């Protein structure tokens, strides 16, 4: 994210401690999580967050709660606010997806690299890693599922934290995660056909290069 967005994010994180009422803190957290799923830039997300924080803090000074100020339907309030904000263009949306995919891929590659490196050290073999069909399929499934799970949690922020969460949605989410785990295990177990071998140093350089590419994209996206 850009410098101005990082600065606003840091300020917002610090300002949240000024909210005293625990229900207000919980309400603001749910609102922030929900806003993260909106098709608007990170900068505008933080701007909305600041505006809502100001509303809640001003309300607290008058002895009011978030519900008194915003109303009972936080989701409708957020949707109304988001509707007034410019949406991401197709280019911005694609770049945002690419940035997040690069970060997810980088984390998976780092885990894969460390795991393979320990195996090589223990077995005292040459530092060449094998990439299989199963590895690729499993990585793609994990990245796609991670996007889906995060989006589902953000979209349902106002129901997951309540006393009566949507149990059907939670059950479906659990089944999907369980199915993903089984698919990954099967892919890594049965699809062990090697695609290529790569030296540890080159693999490490590739991970670093992907991280640099992620940072470059992240700085360009506001």
C-alpha cells in the first residue's frame, strides 16, 4: 500500500485504543472486517474506518453507543457508505488480486523451502528440491481456498461473532476446508510425478524475487 495509506492505517490502529466501551470496540472491529471485503481501495477503507471511529468516539462523549449512532443494522450502514465511494477499476482490482496471490504464494514457497531444506540436511543429500504435480495442484487449491475463506469471513463479519451465527454457512465452510485438506493430501500422495528439479540457492532467490515483486505492487496500490 502507498505511504499515505500506511500512515493512515498506523494512525487508525493507535486511535482505536481511545474507545472505552467494549461493545463499541467490538462493533468497530466487525465493521472494519466487513469493509475489508469491499471493492474499494485500501486508502478509502482506512478513510471510512477513521470516519466511523470519529462517530463512535464523539458518541461516547455524549454517553451513546455505536448502536445509538449507527443503528442496529451495521451491514446496511456499511453498504450505504461503501456505495458512495469510487470502486476499484478492473486494472486496480486485477493488480490487487495479483498482489495478494503473490504474498500467499510467497508464504507457501517459504514453508515448502524450509521443509525441504530440513529434509535435505537430515538426509545429507544434494541441495536439489523436486517440484511435483501434486505440489503445484495443492498450492493452487490452498491459495484459492484462502481467498475464499477470507472473503467469506469478511462478508459475514456481523453474524459470525453473534450468539446465533449462521450455522449452515459455518458447516459448509468446514466441509469445504475438510475437502481441501483431503484433496491436498491425495495430490501430494498420488501425483508425485516430478515436473522439475531446482537447486536450493535458485529456489531461495526465486522466493526473494517474488517478495520484491509483491512489495513493488503493494506500494503502487493505494
